[in-house]
C-alpha cells in the first residue's frame, strides 16, 4: 500500500490488463470519509464503466433537484413513496437512454445515493445560508446580539424548516451556543464594509464546510481515477497537478 496516496491493489501480482480493475482506494477503520467503502472497494467495474458512472451521477444530481421541494426532514410527506418511485423511474430512464455502460443495478444504486445526498443536504444545510445571512444583517446593521437577532428572525417565521431549531436555541443555552459557533464560522471571512451580496456568498460557501458530508461512489471513483493517473495506470490529463 502507498501511504501517501492511500491505495492498494486487491490482488498481487496484478495482471497488467486488470491493473485499474484491482486498484482500491484505502479507508481508515473508524473513518467516515466514504458512505459505503465496504461495498465500493469490492465493485469490479472497468474504467470505462466507472468513468461513465461519474457522469451519470452528475446528471442525476442535476435532474433530480426537484426532489428537494418534497423533503420534510421533520415529518416525511405521505406522498414521498410516489415521489421516490417517480424519481427512480427517471433515473433508470436516464441511464438506459444516455449511459449504456451503466447496468440497471448500478443505475439504481446511483439513484439511491443521489436521493441520500439530497436528503443529507436538506437535513444539514438547507435554510442555514439564508438564516445566518439574516442574522448577520441584524447583528451588523442594528448592532444587536446574536441571541436578539435569533429571536427577531424567529418571530418573523422566515425559515419554517429551521423554526424549531431557533425556538430550541432560545430555550436552551447549549443549542444557542452551538448555533452561534456555526454562525461565527460562517461569517468570519466577512470584512467590515463588505457588500451584502458578498457576505451572502461567503456564508453560502461556508455552510457546507460545517459538516463532513460522507462521500459516495462517484467521489470514490473520482479519487481512484486521480490516483491511477498519478501512479501511471492512466494517462495524466493535460494541465493536471501532482497531488502527492
């Protein structure tokens, strides 16, 4: 195993014509970088199939964004079963129409991980950029405390998805402290005098860094291909940098 790049080969010696086939991205016991590493590293797909899967997953991530409107993280909709069936059908159709290297099983796996990713974003990120921006506006423009800003935004019920979180923060110091720490992380890059548009952009960029979102199979493949190019299994892309 190469410790700096964290990879190994499944079988040794590896047949020359199967070298990419047996390349495995390493994962540290107890780590959470990849959602299902125990499954990913056992997949036996060709480079062509895995490369196409990355494109397929990117297409799903774009085409299934509509699902976000139907996710209720506190009380799942009774129509969610219909929504997921419709989305799964759309995913399989996309694979069958445009990505011929993708098997039905792999296509459905991609759909499941895309749905999981959308739900994860809704749970951990949705609403927070706008919430923290509105708090920042009040803290900076009215010179009020973070707690007072939370109370004001909460009374206006501007963010129903995060309303219960704000109410809890106003009742419990621990939650208030947790939210304020997140707020400080998201706004630390904003300089005095920055325009609201810039502040909003910086906050939106910072929110996804608050939680280490597990990576899925598409990200595993991307890392695998990156390693393969560095160690010479695949040709280097023009303009790429050595990440070692």
